C-alpha cells in the first residue's frame, strides 16, 4: 500500500505522523479488524491533522482500491448509498492514506443493515464526574446486562468515558435493539439514581454519568475498538478487561503504547464473537416499562419525527400549559 506524505504530522502536540498511524493500524490489525470486518464503516478524516477541520466520509472516497468492497446502506431519511467495508488491514491502511483517524463501524453486518449483531452503550460522564465513577457505572451496567442474559465487554472511549458492548443474535431490528438499550439504561438508573441518568437534555443531567441510548440508533456509530481518537495526545479507544478497568489510565492508552500492550497481554475482546446473546429479555423490560407508562425517548435531532416520540424541545424552552 503506497503512502504519500508519510511525514505529515497528524497529532501536532505529540508529533505522531501519518506513517506512524499506518504502522499502528498494522500492529493492531487483528483487533481492529474484529471490530470492522463485514460492517459499513464511516471514516472520520483530518486532512490537516487533528487540530484542523474534520469531516465524515460515508460515501467511499474516490480511488477505493480494487480489493475493497462497499455495501448499500439505508439512512433514517430513507435515502440510500454505499459505504466502505474494511475487510483487511490493507483497506485500513488505505483509509489512513486518506487521512482517516477514527473508524466508525455500524453495529450491523454488510448483508443486513436492519438487524444489529452488536449492542452498544456509551457511558458519558458530565463535567465534574471523575473516571472512577464511570467505572462504577460500567460495572453496574455489566450486572444489568448479565441479568438480561448478555455477555458485556468494556473499552475506553479514548476520552473520558467508557463503552460497553455485547454481541447479540440478529433477531430484532435496530429500533427494537435501541429500545432494549433504553430499557437497560432505565434499569441501571433505577439501581443507581445517584450516579447515572437517562435524561436526553443536558440541563437535566446534573453531574451524573449519562447513558447515551441514541448511540444505538440507525446511522449512529461509535469509535471502534483500537480506533485512534482526535485528541492532542493521540489516544485510542482500547479494550480492557473488567478486572483491570478500575486501575487503567485511559490517557496512557495511545497510538504509541497500545501496540506493545496488545503484544504483551493480548486482546481482551478476543472471545467477543463467541458470546452472542439474546436481546429478548431487554425487549421484555421495554414492554414492561411501556405498560408502566414510560414511553419513547427523543431521537437524534437529524431524525424525522418518530412514532411516539416526545417533543424535541429542551424542557426550559417548552411552552407551559395554558392553565399554568
């Protein structure tokens, strides 16, 4: 794979170049491909480095190599177009050649982007919450998902949060799986109301850990395992074990350190594909909550108005009823 401008600095604060990024992608290739293979992938590209402007490539960039393939995707608006599928390391290196920093795979396989095989939860701490509290929330979520019959896996986000994933069987469409994530988030909130929140509007979250259920909506993606992130110190969204998560320093997991870690301790997510579970229990929790009067949650702002969705206006700006 030919790499032009190998000395171009992508992370100015630490001097990581395009060539270093390409070598990183090769070094973590097996773990990276476990997250990317056979999925539509959106490329987050930084032609002028992470301090410059970024854009997301959903349509495959020009010059896609002959060995790379694409898959047709349908978006919330109803429009369709192809997206890149990264099936081998050479394609990932080509994406680096196109100034890709972060890989954002869909939670579906290329043959059916209606039915996810991956459940994803983003634990996003609000300002003021230490990382230790995010770890506590993740461990509580692990118990919730175990209670639902799933096997959860954890990774750093590459920033201040944690991502919790679970392989699932492809039995439900993406809306159902999103509802399952909402049900899990609500159950977590019931168990730890002091720590976590499902409030979509920031003004209602206080300083808690937000359980971002909309990362499971169609066309919403999260940084893949082993994907670099566009922060000054070149961090990586890195899989960790549940035993080590409390002692890990996310800032120490970078493009320059993760290859050695992977070589020494192996990939904590190596067994991910062998642990597919059933989302039926979570769907049952969703239906239970519906019967109790809990309805739909807001969708991402670029979505068309969805059935049962509450008004898309933050509470402080909502009109008061006339009788008030």
